[in-house]
């Protein structure tokens, strides 16, 4: 803890990044916009449902491409471009006129401006902030990552009711204009603080950089990359499938009076998982924490086969906590396995598993008739994720043993 407190420059960078992450977390509140957007433009709500999928997919693309951008133009400019893309997406959305003669064209513009441009910008800035935080706190990467992604997750708890209030007070396009102005202002205020340490003395990262720092091309040639990517792909499937139908699940399982509270609890649990579980990984190890997270997710999925009432609420809260933990843990798992130097681009590649999970599993599992069998399949998928974490731990143990055996005695 003393090392963290004494790292004053690192704390400045971390605070600035955390502030911006809090605003970037708006990616998760499309559900608050869905009804007002449908009403304002006179569309069926289902027509704009894909906006969240576009935003999440391009969020992952932003993480991947943003990692390469950091190496070319630096983290400061990547953060600026990402933040201003979010603002530009909001501004362009505000300027879409209602009552276009071709409704399908205006729906496409929502996908383009809010989903694609906004989602990409969030991902690029998100990745730059996390990778920078890790470089300032190389011996406390769980702490730095947890604080950063915790703010991203906690954003929904504040922004969801705030946006609802704005929508009741102003027309939808005015709400988007206000948010655009706020995003641009915050980005311009803090992006200058997002910078990597100038040298090893300043960053105290000398001991970390003595280990092999994998480039992206080197990383994707290792089996450990695939173990890590497949574990996040299967491990996040439970959250992605239950999240869109959370309210219906509560209504059908005897928790109707808690449906709204459950959504709030899910947001808080998600944020706490992002903060607490990376911190725990600093203490007990990354793979051990990953095993705990994915095992709990698998047990939760199996429990949803029969859970009702309070038990249902408890299980969904745990799943949300674990999902938040995945978001906080995997950037650190990536840097532990492949080095801090190129974590931006390397983590972007690992997030391909996250993107596949978000796109494939909600669609394919909705084809399964009956919630019981659906949750059995989800529990099995999460168990496969556990298996890959165990294989990763075994592979790392063998690698360490081989390195020790090769050292001169």
C-alpha cells in the first residue's frame, strides 16, 4: 500500500483515467434509451434492439484496434480520439431528424452513430486507460485495473437514473446533445494526464520488463493465448444470455416485485466485482481467482434451473459480480502471461473471445426451448471455461519449471 501511495504521478494518471472510465461506462445503458428512441422516431422497440449488439461488438473492435493505435500514436492521442468519437456519436445521433420518409435509413443511422462510432470510441479509450494504469503500477496491476474498470461498471448505477431524468425533462435529441457536450468536455479535460511512464526508474517496472514481453504476433503463436481467450469466451456466456431477459426471468420466477431492484443490484454487483476480484488476484493469484470466478458462474447457471424468489436474486447478483470480475481480471491475466509492454494490443486480441461470446451465444441458446435445458447448457459452457483456466495454470506451471530447470546450478 505504501508503494501505491508514494507513486504520486501514477495516482494522478489513475484518477484521470478512472474519471473518464466512469463516463465511458454509458455503453451498458442502451436499455434506458431503447423506449425513448422508439417513441421519438415512432419505431417498434424491437427494431432498435440491435443497437446494443453493434455497440458491444465495436467496443471489442475498439479494444483490438485501439491496442495497435497506442503503439503508433500513443495512449494520450488514442484516449483523445476514443473519447471524442463517443461525443461525436452522441452528437450525430442527436441530429437524426424524426419522421424520415425512409424509417429504415434512420434506424441504420442509430446503429452507425451510437452503436458503431460510439462503441468503437469507448473500446479504444477503455483499453488505453487500462494498459496505462498497469504500466504505472506494475507490482499492483490488480489494484490499478480494478479501480479503472470498477468505475466503468459503476457508471451504469449513476447514469441510468440520470438519463431517465433527462429524458423526462427534455426531448430525446436534447438529451443526446447534453451527453455529447459532457463527454467532449471531460475528454478534453483529462486526456492530457493519460501517459505512460517515461523510463523504468519512473515506472519502477524494471523487474517486470526483465520477463519476456510478447508482441501480438508472438502471443497468438502460443497455446496459452488460446486457453485464455477460450476461457473468457465460455465464461461470459451466462451473463450475455440472461442479461437481456433479466426482467422477464424475475417476473416468471416469483420475484416480480424485485424486478427493478434486481437490475440495480446487478449493476452494483458488476461494479464491485470489477473492483474487488482483481484486488483479490493480487493476493491469491490470477488463475486461482479466475477458477473461483468461472466456477461460481457455472454453479450459478446450474442453480438457475430451479431458483425462485430470493434465491434467484442471490444467484443473479453473484453471476453479475463474477462477470464484473472477468472484466477486471482478464487485462491483468493477459499482462501476467504476455508482459506489460504490449498489453494494449495483446488484451485486444484476447477480447475476441468476449466478442464471439456476446454475438454467438445469445442467438444460439435462444433457439433452445425451455429455460431448464438452456441453463444446463450455460452451466456446461461455463464449466468448459473453468477447464481452460485450469489448463492455463498447468501450462504456466510447466513453463516455470522448465525455466527453473534450464537455469545454471
